[in-house]
């Protein structure tokens, strides 16, 4: 892996967890990873060459619905922090 960070995971905050989960699976045909479920989280496979991602029920303890978090991966965390 290069020392440059790469996109590793994305989280979308949603206003209705089950409605969005159903839309992603039933309408878009995305693969729901049920073994990752928690009461507030649903995970999805990235598919061939895709990026895995998750949806989180927005609440007063989380970012607002519509917010997005991205997670980066690097093999040089110290070097990345020093930039």
C-alpha cells in the first residue's frame, strides 16, 4: 500500500434506517450484510471493485440525517499526521 491514504469505508446518516435499507436492497439490489446489523446500523457490501459502506440512524447523539463520514486507510499514519 502506498503511504497516501485510500478511501476504506463510508457511513451515511439517514432519517429512516429501515426505509433506506429496504430501498438499497429491494430497489437498487445492493447486498445487505445482516451479520453487521445493530439497532442503529446496517452494513452493505461494496460489490465487485466497490467500497463497503454503512447507514446509521441519525439521532440527537449523531450527525444529522444527510451527513456523511469517510474512513481512510494508510500504512503510514504517523507520516499522514505530520503533514
